[in-house]
C-alpha cells in the first residue's frame, strides 16, 4: 500500500491537469452521515425510507415530513462539519495549478469552505435555497432558523433546497463540464464513492488515460480497469501524499 501511495504522489507531482471525482466517503470523514454505510441513513429507521423522503414527489406531497428529516439529518450535520485533510489538499493542489476541477456528488459545501474554486456539484448544494414561486434565494442558516414546519418566502411560496432530488434530472451544463473535465484530465482521482449512483458514476468512463486512481475503503464496480487502488480513508491518504511530497496542507 505504501508503494502505491508513493506512485500516486509521483503522479500528482508530475501532473498539471488532475480532476478529482468524489462522493460521500469524503464527507463522512468530516462527520456527515452517508446513505449506504452500516451507520448511514439507509440503515436507520424513519417513518419513510430516506430515498423516498428526499424525492421530488415526496417534497411535493409531504413537505412537512421532508423538512423534518432534511433539517435534522442533512442540514444540521452539514452546517457543523468542517473540511478535512482531503478537502484542504485538493484546494491546495488547485492553487498550485495542478488540480483543474473537483467533480462532486456531495451537497455539503465543504469543498467551497476549504477554498476550492472550480467545483462541479452534480447534485447541487444544500447551502443555497430558493422560493419555488418568485425565485428569491435563502441561506442554509435562514432555513434552519425558520420556525415554520415548511419554510416559506415572504411572497407565500415554499422554499426548497438547490439540490437534485430523487426523480429529478441533473443539470445539463454541469454534466457537460464534468464530462469534459474528466475527458481532458491527465490524471483522474476517484475517491469516497461506490460508483453505483447513476448517471454520475458513468461519467468516469470519459477518462481514457492510464492514470486512473481510486482511493476508497470498499471495492467498486469494474475496478479491474483502475490503474492504482488505495484501500484507505481519503483524508489519511492525502495527508500521506503531502508529507511524501513535502507539500504544506495549510
């Protein structure tokens, strides 16, 4: 494993067009629960399954139950969370001119708070919200402070998060930019994702180079096509890479 980490470190040192594709495993290291792990939201008991609650049809038909779950199990942990070593390392690599894009499935804003600039949020962000009637925007703090069962705008419209709910399509511009960035990359790092959530997981197929890197605790589909596999926590690996290269995380 140590040898692979050193090989990946060397790739990072020599590359100037790295793209990072990340998922929930990156956020769990900052204390945000995911949906599919043993302790994740899929394995906790609620009145409705999480994948049903965080869906377009459920939001439309039962906004009170949607917000009860969303505020408690999504927004509160995200607001308390802080960027971990992986987020900080990626922001530093971008500042150094090595990392060209972060493609993320996460909605927690941690890449922004770490300092990354070119972030392609496939599933949107919980830190932005808007009124479905007039379009006025609201912050995550305003949503959490609202004493209403369902936050409403001054115009009377319901406020909803700028995230892609189940049953909704991804933003076409974000899809194009993500696939283009991956296609042009000289190295692609996949981390903290099961690569089973479609269509996002299929985007990695646009990379055709020979520096495809996986940092993940569990195996992913079609892993045989991946050039370098590191079975460990993402933050720990980036810390080791930076130490090996003599880069400063701060």
